[in-house]
C-alpha cells in the first residue's frame, strides 16, 4: 500500500511545477517596463476616455439645466396662477361685500329721557324710552324688504325653569326676571314689489297710515321728548302708536308739476281688536285674609299676527299731496270690525287730517283724528252674556286664609274720541356760533324753539260696565277731556341727533284724575293737572 501512494504523487508534483512556471512567466511579462510610445498611447487613451466622460457629463448637465429651467417656469406659472386666483377670489369677495353693503343698510334710532313732575307718584327719573334696530334691504332691482325691531324700556329678560321628581310626584318651577314696563315689539316687517314707478305691492307687518305721526314716529325726527296725546298719551287712534297691522296693499308716488308730488297707501289688514290683558294682584292685609285677584281687562289693541279672532278684515288708506317742497296736506281713514268673533259684530272707524306748511321762517305741523267705536253698550251686553258674572270669589269658609277674586273689565272705549296737535317751530343758527363749542366742526347745526298745543275730547268714555248672571246691570260713561301745552328747545348738532328740553302743563276736568284718561301719568284721585320738566336725547344712525 505504501508503494502505490508514492506512484500517485509524482504526476501531481509535475502538474504543480508547470503551473508555477506559467504564472511566473506571465508575471514577468506584466512587470516588464513600458516603452515611451506605449506610455504616450496609454495617456492618449486615458485622455480620450476622460474627454468622453466630460462630454457625457456636460450633456447630462445641460439636460439637468433644461429640466431645472422647465421646472422653474412651471413653478412660476403655477405661482402666478395661484396669485391671480387669490386676487380674483379677493376681488369677488370684496365685490360681494360691497354689493351686500350697497343692498343692505343696517340702522336704527333710540332715545332716553329725564323727567320730573308735580304728581306725588311721579318720581324724578331717567327712562330708557326705546332702542330700535332697522334693516333696509334691496333684494333685487324691484324688490325691497324693511323691518324695525323695538326694545322699549328693555335691559334684560331671564327665564329659569326646572322639572324634577319630588316627594313621589313631579315638581315644576319657573322664574321670570326682567325690567319693569319693558317690551320687545316688531314695529314693521314688510316686503315691497315695485310694479311700476307709481304702483307697488307691499305686504307684511305694516304701519297703519292713519294720521301723520304713526308713519313718522322715529324719535330723532321730533323736537320734543314726549310723543303726542292724540297718538300715544290719550290715544285717539283705535290703537296707540306705533301701530302696525298684518296685511297687504298698494303704495305709490307720482310727481305733480315741477316741484310737487302725490303719494298714497291703501291696505287690507287683520285690524284692531278687543284683546285680553290678564293682571294678577297679590295683597297682604293686617288682621284679615290676604287677597289674590286676577283681573281680565279687554281693550282695543293691535290685531293678531296669527289666526284672526274675527271673520272680518279692516281697510286703511292715506292720500298725501305736496304741491311744493315743504308743504303737505293729507287725508287718511281706518274702518273695520273691532270685536272678536265671540262678541257681537261692531265697527270702528276713524278719519284723519294732517299737514305741514311754512309761515315765513316758522314751520307749522298738525294732525287731527276723529274715531268712533260703534255699539260699546252692545259689546258690554255681549260680554255679560258670555262671562255671566263680572266678579266671582271663593267663599271664606272654603278659603279661610286667602280671599280669591276674578274680575272682568272693559277699558279704553268711548263712543267717540277726537283731538288734534298743532306744533310751531322756528329753526335758526347764528353764524357767529360756528366757532363756539356748539358749532365747532359741525355741519349745519340748528337751534329749534318749539311750541305744541294739544287737545283731546272723550265725550262718552266708558267708566263702568257691571253685569251679573249674564245681564248688564250698570253702564256709565263720562264726558272727559285732556289738554296739554308744551314749550321746548331742541339743539340739533346733526340731523340725526337731538338734545331737547321741555316744560309741559297737562290738565283735565276739574276734580277728576289724570290717571283715568292718560296712560303715562300716575295721578292720584283729584290730581287733575301736572307740571313736568323733560330733558331728552334722541339719535339715529
């Protein structure tokens, strides 16, 4: 076995030696030094390769530069498009806002007053009379919307209500908190469609065009701190100003000659109606039962803005003629049913005459209203047949600690009412006052002394209507009047603002109380006259 192994080793050694010689000759050939010519050729080849690489890199660089320039152009174009789009959207938004401001105008007016009176119950007081917000919108070239929302003597209104289980039952609590004699009212809200230059359709909550004041009642248009008796204080109107009704009608205006014009209003309305006012009275009395009284008072009021309480509609209109600038004369009327459907059908109608003119530098403005409520005795009989008893009370043995009484009353009714107001004004402004504190940096300020005289007559004012078992047992009326004289001064720094001061003297039938015929003077029995000092501020915007 050892000999066999030795024979196999020789061929392997020979093959290894051959390979070693071949590798050595190749290495020797490679390590042989180059000639100068071979070195130049190698350098030329290397330079050619580098040149080709540089050309290739330059081509790639040009391609990259072209791509970069293309990308920059695209980015710039996109930036320009974006900038233009933003600018276009901004211009559109600005145009829309300007268009909205052009079409929709928000404004308003308000007033406050300080008052001191000779009446025992009239304390010296400041009164926030009202704040009214107005909106006038041109929806389209021939469509217009107008609204007035009034906050009268208003500061806050809070309502708290809780419902919870209590003592195996359900307890519900409610508390209402607000300012005394406050009111939130929609004075106007109507849409007008102009059919022609002289004919327009108007519908919504409309000011009844009876007389002059009701359609021009903004406080900053007048130069005295209190509204007139005819329209507000002892209302001769079927309802007190500002009196609006729900309805529809036609309005328009046309020219008369070169300076004059004629305008008109004609409406169909729900109309004024006897409405109920519920008054709760809680009275504590020493050594006797306390008293809880609920009084239901029915009096003429603005008609409903929902289902009408009567199967009838009312009509009202006004025709105003102005032959020259600053001179006006107008006739107006109102007619309709004033009783709800559960009472007999009775009508109320009114006529008005008002105007404006000048006597030299003096402005004269006036208004006269006549109103007649038909069948007020029939209304009392009809109410008696429905209510049965004017008063009802819980017997003492059933309620030993508390006297409870329910009463019904008709109020604010007179067969006829009529009255007028006449106002004289003398607007002036001394030029030497332009640099004074009252005229400095103001355009066209004015001082306006004012005199107003007012008279209202109530020849058959309802005093008492008593009924029992559905039968009218007593019906008493009285002949009453209220007169008032006012002198005042208004400082008008701009047409929309007025600072006013006035003295009023109001009187009625001797020995009677002003409280029975006015809705603004808290007079006691026998207080038949009142002296008042008023200071007011009114503004518009």
